[in-house]
C-alpha cells in the first residue's frame, strides 16, 4: 500500500520536475529567439554592405535601392557617391570583424582594394555560404 509519505514525495517530485521543465524550456526558447534575431541583424548588415558595394561599382545603382542614408541620396556626382560608399564600406569592414567569417573578411578586403564586379560576386558568394550562422 502507498503511504502518505510516498504520495507527498511523488507529488513534490512531479511539481519540482514540472517547474524545472518550464525553466529549461524558457531558457531554450529565449536562446533560440536570440539566435534568430542575431541572424536577422547579420543578414541586414550583409545586405547593406552588398548594396554599398554595388553602388561603388556603379553609382547609378543608388537609385535602385532604399537605404536609411540621407547623405547618400543627397549626393549627385558619381565620384562623390563612390567615395562616400567606399567610406561606408570601410566602416562596415571594421564592424564586420565582430561577426563575419574569415573568408568573408578576406573577400571584403579584396573588394575594398580593387572594387569590381568579380570581387563583388566573390564576396556575395562567401556571405551566402553559411557565414551568417
């Protein structure tokens, strides 16, 4: 026969187990949510970098993209647009050291040294191949 002590022990164990399960699930859910947010932030950064790279290659491309950058859209001369976009890319390069893979950083640096379509594509492909994770 089950004693009162065993019933109390069983109920206590179930209660603690349930509470522990809820806490663990909450922590895991929070971590998953943070990973998703971080991935979204990184994707936005990469997208912005690729847009500036495209503008460096062809300054008229600024009319095809929407960036939250009033200074860029006020510039009219191609040389000013290119210089400004390169300065933004240099800024993003140093910020990228915190989150980008080594492969992305190498191709990004090559693009900054020699801005052309091939180096743009190489950087975009490195971004695409798992560097966002």
